[in-house]
C-alpha cells in the first residue's frame, strides 16, 4: 500500500471524527475550563484525542496482521484512550492514571517481548532489569508528552517531528510494519491539528497526549531493539527530544521548591517562554525549532558513538535552559517595536484589495485546473480507486438530496479526499514524459504557493493567518528533504507532499473566502471523480 495513501486515510478519518466529537463534548462533560495555570480563557472541548486514536488505529486494524507486537500496541493504545477519556470527563487522580499507564505498557514488554537490552555507554544489561527499565521509561514518556500539552498545537507538533524521524529510520531499516504505524499516527495527528492550531477549537486531552507519548516511546524502543539494532541505544534521546529534559527540569524545580511532584504547575518550558513576554504563537515556534534541531541531528548521528549523541543532546538542551534561566534572572521581556514596524510597513504595501482579490480568483481557477488535468490525462487507474471515486461522488449527491444540513461538511471532506486522490494519481499513474505538461504543472503549483502565502500572510481580513501548524508542516517537509537527500535509494515523496499541502491550504482558503468559488471547486472535483471512475471502470 502506498505510504501516502496510509497517511491520507488516517488524516481524513481524524478530520471527520474530531468535529463530531466537538459537538458531543458538552453532553459528556469533556470540556477544559480555564484556570490560573492554563493559557486558554474560554471553555474548550478536550475530545481531539478520540479523533487522533481512532483515525490512527482503524488503518492499522484493517491492514496490518495481528502479531504480538501489533496486538500489544493496539491494546495499550485503547487502554490509554479509555483512561484518558475517563480523566478528561471527570478528572482522575494521578495514581489512577498511573494504573492505566502501567496496564498499557506491560503487555508491550512482557507479551511482545520488546524491551531495552543495552544502555548507552554501559552496554548490555540483564533481561529482568531491561524489562523493568523499559516499563518505567515508557510510562515516563507517556507523562512527558502529557505534560507538554500546554499550548495549542504543541504536544501534537513535537510528536509529529519525532514521528517524522522515526518514519525515516523505519524506512531505512525496511520495517514496513512499523513504518505503517508511524504514517497512520502522523495522519491522525495531522487531522487533529487542523482544529488545534491557535486559537484552538479543540484540545487533544489526556486521551490524545498519553497515546502520543506511548506511541513515540514504543516506536523508539522497537527501532533500536528490533528494526535496526545497529543504531546507538542513545539515539532515542534525540528522536524524542525536548519533552524528556523538560519534564526532568520540571520535577527538579518542584522538588527544590518543596512542591508536590505530581501537582501541575507553571514551570514547563512553554510557561517560562510566555512569562518572558513571547506570544503563544512565538513560544510554540521556538519549541518546534528546538525539537527540529534535535530530530534532524538524530538523522545525522544515527550510527555515531553513544557518548557523542549524549553530549550533543545535553549540549543543546542545557543551552536552552541556561539561556532561559539567565533571561529570567535578568527580568528580560520581549520588545515589540521593531517587528511591529516591519509588519506594518509590509502590510501597507500589500493590503491592496484588488491584488488580494486577483490572487483569490487565481486559486479558485487553479485548483479545478489541477484536478481536471490529472483526472483527464491519467493513463490508467486501479479499479478500487474507480469505485472510491464513485462512492465519493455519490456521497455529495446523497447529502444534496437527503442531508442538506450536512451538505457543506460532506462536500468539504470529499473535496479533501479528492485532492489527495489527485496527488496520488499524479504521483503514480500520470505520464510526466511531456516536458510541456511537467513545466505547466510546476508553474501552476509555484504560482498557487505564492498566492496562498501572500493571502494568508498579508490579507487585512485576517481570517486565515499563518499558524504554528503552517510552520510545523514546513519543518516536516524540511526533515523529509534532509532524509531523502541522505537516502541511498531514490525516493521522490517530497514533491507529492508539497502538492498535497498546497491543495489542502488552497481548498481551505477558498472555503473561507468565496462561497461561489467553493461551489465551483466542488463541481470541478465532482467532474474529476467521474473522469477517474471512467478511466478505471470503462
């Protein structure tokens, strides 16, 4: 199965589930209320984790064999979802949460027989010690991600960066089963982040953050113990990154301050950045960049000595906390004058309504052209994709006739799936032998990218601003290109990923800004689906 198709399937499932759960949240008490420790000021549903977990696990259940490793992973994920949802609805104590975490982790170690067999620098350790250490380490990682979930998009974004590195290393190790898991979870998180970028419409809650901590910890152990034992046992430090040292620093501050170890406080790195005057947006971007540095370094240092990896990890993370501490002691506060002046200068030059309108209309026209060119010129289409196209076309018709209340939601979801289908067919089944077609396609996508960036950044309406998720996507694409360039095999996923991102953002912009344009794009999408079905079935 195509890697792109796995990711898109999980993403679409997550994107469909999250809005439904947002509507249900008030009825089941899954609302996160503001308090002095928290950043948000309005009640927010904390049901996003349900969308992440279900979106990620359905493809795994449908398409992967049920061996002990997958069974233990599925069991642990569902246990954490149940305990997480329980906690999100009625605030469990931390001891009950620990019960759920140990219950989730123990089968991975003692049933699937996945455990740490060697420690960095020290070398091999006894099996009994390794298993106990692995259980404690996985529970620790669950709590590290859970505690990092303090700003919109933060826990999901950091987990995505770790997953991007894990995915590359699983690919290089030819572990297709674990690569499938990585891509499926990334898709589930991407679908959730669509609703979690600042200002968030939904939080993942414990149901999502514990699942992500369990997943990245589980995959890191599988990577160095099963997929590629030649890797350094210290490598998970760089892959998992900032959450590890952040929670250790928090515990240190709580202990030295005479506080309860497990009582939530405002001394995580994101809280400290906010206290220095950084905005919510800036704090998330700074943490993404630190995590990106650690994750990319894990790719470059895959086969280096344990001591070098540990030194590099400690050098980066200790530098971050030393700088933070110095700034706090000096009473530093971020100034705004210079950046505000530059933004105002740029905005005044680009707030021309005519230019923005022209760019918007170009997006409305370019997306249908891209759809129809692929739909008409694709050489051959697998029969199952033909049936999928007919199903998607029928969904819009059924919604139009019988479910008009949900017509916009259905058409939007179908439009996203159509965009993914178009990119998939373009990547695998469209003949790019003609230089004219290739140059036309490149030019169209470049102009589409320029139009999207200018509208998002400089339109005075401000209804679609650049969010941390936009930067997260850019960082993940950067990691993908670094990995591609380091790979001994010819991989060319980068252009397909970029095309998919541009089409998704383009469709979102059209939906928000132009009712007629959205209908026009949907009609083009329906025509494309019929054309794809024709190529496959006739």
